[in-house]
C-alpha cells in the first residue's frame, strides 16, 4: 500500500454519486441473495430464526462466500434448522452436535459458547433485537462505539466463556473494523431493499457503518474515499463519513457498489481513479 494516499475533497466525493448509485442498483438485486450468506436469513419465516441464523452467518463470513455458505449450512443442520428452538432449549449435552465442526478458527467449543450466550440473552432480554436495543441505548448514553458495548455486554452474559471465543466477536475498543457485526446489521436493519431484510428498527439505518473488508477498502482507496492504509476502526469511520456525503440516510448501501467494483476490477473509469489499485 502506498505510504500516502490522495483523498477527495467533499465536493469531489459528491461527484462520484451517479457512478456509485448506478453500481448499487446493478448489484443490489434479488439475484444477489443466492450466492451470499444472507440467504440464510431469507430461508426462515420467523423473525427470531432469521436474526439468529443471520448472526451466525455474518459471524462466520470469513473467506470465500461459497465456503462460508457451506459451513453455515452445516452448522444450521446441526441445529435441525430450528435455531431459536435449539438455542432456547440448549443443554451442555447438545454440544455433542457440534463435534467435528470447523470453519477457519471456529471450533466446536466456540459454537457451544456462542449458543449458550445467545440462550441467556433470549432468556434475559426476550429477543435478540431487545438486546441490541439495550446495547445501543448504553452506547448512546455513554458516547461509546456500539460494537464496543455489544462485545462487552455479549460476554458479560457468561464471563467464564473462553478467551478464544471472544475473538470471534469484534470489539471497536480493540480498533477492529467490526466488519462482520456491521454486515449483520446491514442485513437486519436496512429497509426497502431487495436484499437486506429490515427486521430490526432499534436504530436508524443512517447510523450504520460500512462493513469494511479488504475488497471494499481497496476500491475505496482507489476512488479516493479512504486515505487510511489500515483496515481498522478509524478506516471504517473515515469511509462511512465519506459515504454519508452521498446519502446521509443510508450510507451502508454503498457496500454493494464497492463490492461490485471489487469483483469487476477493470470497471472503474480512469477519470475516477485517485490512487493506484494495489492487489494484496
């Protein structure tokens, strides 16, 4: 990555709006669902099942999408494809269902503790959305990043959960980009979308941050939307602030545009390239 990257001025960023809006329209279509882990939210009819399946799908969204889909399907099959019932009625002996499961650094012990924590959340708060709402209220009142509070409160349900499992849920206090948590919130909060479901409304979609992965960051730097060279929490803030200039009510929709450009790397017209595209 170049040591210094050029950043567009606010007026220059606004000139990208027609180009990026066209890419959002091109990518954000129902056909997108079948090849993306969000398909597991669409596979269920009950809101709680959709949210819980989506949370696992987003939490495991690490690596190639086809592999992620295969691993999430395997995990949900082990829950009899009834995530809410399985989690609510979970006992330690049910952890045998997870034996042999592996995805990246996820192991059976991690899946056991994630399920146990979600079980306590559903028992204490009544629903997953009510837990998110409590975290959002806490974060707002204390002027803290939502994902710092979410991580803290999530593991406060079971402080004995192993350290290795904690690493699978991002924490903005650790300067993580929190990509997978904001991916889940994009799926669950954005409304009037042919892809995202708009199931929760505990906060406005204007507060969503961009789910920053390496492909989105690469295109954002090429376009001059992002000057920070590390994909961390500060980069998320910088890029989201730039995208809010294009649509202050729905900045996260541009995740589709940057994703689309990422899989069509020769599609950025030369006039829009601010920095060379550097492949990792």
